[in-house]
């Protein structure tokens, strides 16, 4: 079983903002920030897909020790854009 790390949304947001990443928060985190009482174990976001922004995102993800998690990486049909910043599913 994969090791589970607690989700530190404030640390992730601070890091993305510090690196100047343009992104939207979606999923459970987005709902929580709008007042929903909804548990979540991951951090869902949609980054701007410009080359420059993706470079800033890559730098931030390296600092956060993020790892790629996607259906594509498991050999399923999907694009390789999802990354894991919280607990594995």
C-alpha cells in the first residue's frame, strides 16, 4: 500500500502562488473554499496550459515533492495531466 501523507492545502496554495502559477481550484478543495463541508484527500486544480505557466507549475511541484498520478500513467486512456499532491486513492 502506498504511503499516505496529510494534505496541506495552505502549503500547496502558497507554493503555487509564490511561483506565479495560474490555476483554478476545483473538486473538494474548491467546494471547501466556497463554504461546503466536504472531506477531501487530494488537491484538484486546473492550471493554465501555456508553456510558461506549465514551467512554473513544474518548479512548484518539484518543491512540493509531487508525483504524477493519472490514468495515462497506469496504461489507461487519458491525458498525462493529473498529479498527486495528497493522499493516494
